[in-house]
C-alpha cells in the first residue's frame, strides 16, 4: 500500500512568482530557506508523489460550476493559466496520478463525500506557486484536490478536516508502492481584491498555527465571520486543515512565519510523521 | 485568455458578454471601485486587473476609495 511520508502547508502568494522584489533581501532569504526545509523533508522521506490540496481562483474553473470538493482526474495538465505570474502561460507541464484520483473518488463516495470529478483543468497559482519552489524540475507525479475556499457558502472547517482524513485513508488504502507527500496551500491571513488587500493579522495567524500544530479541535470553532474579519483569502486555511486531517494525530511545527510580506501573513508548517 | 485581445480591443471581447451599457463602459475603461461595489467577485476583479497590467496599489486605491476602508466584500456572488 502507499504511504504518506510527509505533510506540510504553505502560503501560495502569487507575488512570489510575479513580484518577488516586494520582499526585501532578508525576507526573501527566509522564504527560500523555508521552502528548502520543506523540500528536504519530503526528499529525505523519499516522496515520489505530491498531493496538493488547494482552492482554484476562477482562472480555470468557472464560478458557475465550482465544486465544494473536487478531484482532478486528468493524466496531465499545463499552466500557468494566468498571464501575470512572471512566467509564460502554459510553460509548465505536470503529470498527474489519475489512479490515485480514482481511489480518492471511491473512498470519498464510500464515506459520504459527494466529490466532483474534474477531468480537465489548467493550472493556476493555487497549484503552481509553492511547487515552483519545491519541485522546480516538475519531476514528481501530482494529484490536485480542490476545496472551495472562495465562493460562499464554504464547507465548514470540520468538514475540510474530515475530507482530509478521508484522503489520508484513500492514500493508505491505495494499492501502490508510492510514497506520498501532502501539501496544503493558501492562507494565512490576507485579503484578495478587497480594500483590505495588504492587511494581515499576525495574532490570528499565530493562534491558528498553534491550534493546527497541536491538532486542537478548537480550530473548528473559528467562525467564518472571524475569518472574514482578517481577510477573505484567509478562508484558505481550510487547505491546511485538510492536510492535518490526513495525518490525524501527528503534531506539527511552524517552519517560518513573517508578519506580512507578499500581502499575506506568510507562513509554512510541517507535521512530524 | 482575454488579456491581449482585451487590451487591443475591449469592445470585441465585451460583445461576447451579457452586460448593460453602464457595465460595458465601466469595464472598457476599468473603474475598479465601481466594479467592486457592484458585486464582481474580488478574486475575479483583481486578477482581471493584473491580467491587463494594472498594479495592485493602483487597484487597491480605487476600491478603497469607492468602498471605504474596512468595508470589505467577502466574495459571495
């Protein structure tokens, strides 16, 4: 059976690709050191497959047909679909893992998750940004699981945790020798496209990271109103919570946190497996 | 992708969409504050701005002036 050998999360600010000059040299160094740490973790664990849990930002998915939970079943895809990410459109090709996608769909249905099959999708910054730093040669196989963090009503935080737990079980039940790393992307506190864009809330971020690292169920008590108050993009903490569910019981550690660079509360964490 | 065709001739692109005359005018010569306060999802709006080469500070300045600081729209369509 397949194994989960690493589990981690990071913000996915697209400005890391489109406008890295927004970070000063020291901050940029800390960001890259953080990615180095995450890469060392899954590399030393022998990971050959990365499961990305992220929302999509209406670049490739139509808001009129946006799933609560989606599973990308395509064999391959290209991106970025955006013209403003600092690299040419569709200059990156990835190989997906459709067999694992089907395993997640099957386990999801078995557990009462009505998942949406996404057979064709371009890659937007939610999927691409962190991986552009973590696997710049794009030489792994990947799976993209999409959670709705952008179009209310959103699945609850607890539902996202349970989704992640189901994904973890699907991976461990997959008849394969694959060694899988989980990567949640998005968050932490930030606003996208609103007058508050640029504001972050380090107090919220630190509280959330502490709850997440301890796998404290109190994280489910954070309300959507509290999240909205620190920026609409903060709803992407759902992707971090799903990763926590996939490795239920494992404790986490903060790899780095910067109070507001690239218009986000900039953090990374990983679980100790 | 709509970026290059849009910059070349927004009317050609806008003709494909069911928008009012006022919406067409505000999109053709983008009025970010008006578009924001009239309900375009902020994720879509800011990425539209980026796609046609508008800088984030310029965008934020306009939506802040139109909506008032702290009066954010969380994203429901």
